[in-house]
C-alpha cells in the first residue's frame, strides 16, 4: 500500500514543514530569551541573599 505523492503534494508538505520549523525557531528564541532573563534574576537574588548572610 504505497501512496504516490505528486510534486504539488510534496511541495505542500515541505511548505507546511517549513512553517512548523519557523514557528519552532521563534518559540526557541523566546525560550532562550526568557531563560537569560531568569538567569539574570537568579544572579541578582543570589547577590541579595549573600548580603543577608
């Protein structure tokens, strides 16, 4: 039961995969940015905690 794909089918599949990849890249960029912000906040908190020790 092999399914044959036309050139148009394959182009559509590739287009959808590219859109998905771009969405994942945007999400990954946001997560990296959020992680950097959290790391900076953690560093500030560590410094404040160290002041009280």
